[in-house]
C-alpha cells in the first residue's frame, strides 16, 4: 500500500468551491497528499463569479476577481493545468484523461465540475446575439455587445438575470426583463417583496414583464426579436438567458458513478466510488442540488476535514441558507420559507416613506422564514433564529422591529 507521502490528489475543476477546498485542505494540520494536481477547464485561475455582475456594470476591475495569485499555488505545491478539462475517468487504472490526452494517476479524485446554464429549448436559441451570463467569457462578450446592440431582452427574473439586466442598463442598453413567474425572485421573495422590487427597478428604467415567457427567438443570422407566448413581439439586438443551471454530471456518469440530477454523494461528499468525491454545484445529496456558493464553501470545509482525518464522522448537513443580494443598490435578504405555507402566520411591515419591507413567517412560535427588502441589517439574526429553532414567544410582538427591540423585551 502506498504511503501517505506518495499519495496524489486530483481535482477536476477550478471554480470558487474547488479553490476554497484547496485552501481548507492546505490549512489542515495533516495534508495526506504529496501531490495535488488540478485540471481547470477554463483558461484562467479561479475567480470570484459573484463579482461578474460588478464587472459587467463597470463597478469592478477584472484583476480584482482573481482569488489567489500564482505564487500561492507554488508555495503549497499545487500544480494547476489551465484550459485542460478532464474528459474521462478510468476507475480501474485510477487515472483521468484530459483534453490533451494527458493521463494522470490519482489516489483520491475530487469532482468539482460545476454546472452550466439551462437551455430554454425553443427555436432561435442558437442565433448570434443570444448569450448566457455564467462566466468571464460571457461577461466579456456582453460588455462588447453592449457597445453596438442597444436593445436587450433578459430571460429570467432570478438574481442572475436581474444582475445581468442592471449591468447592461448601466452600460447604456435598453433592457426588458421577462420572467415566467408572477413576481421577481420568486424562489427567494414573496409576492409583495417581488412586486416592490419590480417597481423599484422600473423606476430606474428597466422594463419588467412578469407572468410571461418566450415562445421563440426570431432572426435570420442574428436575433432580432423575441416572440412571447401571447404572440407579442419585442425587438432585441441581444438576448441573455438566465433561467437556471444544470449540474455537470456527465463525466461522472460516463465513469459509472451513481448520478441523479447531479453526482450523488453522501454526507462525507463521497460518491459511489470510495476514492472519488464531489462537491459544489455538480453534486447531489438527498435529492438536493446546490446552486449557491455558501453550501459549496461548507462542503469544501467538510471534505478537507474528511480527507485529512478519515476517522471523522461528522459530515455535511443541509444548512439554513440565506440569500443576500444587492440589486441596483437595493439590498435583499431571504432565509427559510419564501412565502406562506401550511400552519404559518405572517408578520408583515412596510414603510412607505423609506420603501423598507419585512415579511416574517412564524409557525408554532418559531421563526421559519424572513424576507427583507430595503433594510437587511437584522437578516443574519433572523437566520440564526431560524437555524436554532428559537422560541420567539417572549418577544414576538417586537420581532419585526429587529434584534435590539427583541432583546429589550425578552
């Protein structure tokens, strides 16, 4: 059996979660690998995808997105091959085969292959001028297109679509947002908050159309219009599709690993092969996939500990996640239930002068959901109450006013 000093770790993918995993691993007291080799499908080192919207809008410089300088990898003995994705896994020989034909042995393999944009599956989706907003190449393309294409349609009123819309508008593009649901950010916000957000964005010049979806994209060589399900036509020189993601499971699936919508893992992030692990947007645990960076970072921490301390029994537990966004300078916070459900009571407050909105959902005298718009300072405290299942009886009446009032009443 090979000694720990001879063991090789291979990581497929180099996004934000993969980079956080590397950082967590080298911070362990005992790193059980002599060699760490990373195969990155993109041509550049890991970067902060969350800041792509700031880059698109002109509020950030590209250099600021890089997560770690080259010398960080040198100091920790990590070899990264950029622009060289893994194309196959030979589980019998314990090797991966890359796009260049390189064969690399592994003792432990970590799959961090991420996800890709979901397609609409409608005519015209492959026309020139149709783009997704997912990575740095997409952002470069949209910045370039914004200089010559004055009318854009963004399909999808989730946070990625809204960030794309705001970014393009700040570059002088006239933008229409199409959203199939009846209100924006329907996975994070209730109807009231979604409508208030739409009003705020409309006041800033965006055209928001909810409860509608595209039937087809029209044009001969390049997109010229979007036809809606009610036969309305919207002229467009540029279309951005932001309607969700699909986990990249194909590499694992071809290798015979157990997959559902993503690569199935257990609480230790281990796949159906005991030497192969997966984390981030490509993995699936208990029929749930993960589209936010926060659970990916937690998975990175857990997996680093699992590999450094194999006897560790504690694994990844589904956390109480919160969405924290700032859309066109309007802060948004959402945690727990995004709207009323069976057995819940609603505590709703709205300040017409400042535009602040709060919807707290309570069940059995415990907070189970918090939706905040305009002022989100109490969001982390509400998240803690939800995660800990705190009995709010002593300060229920003060709950909408925030932590200081509740502490004074308790």
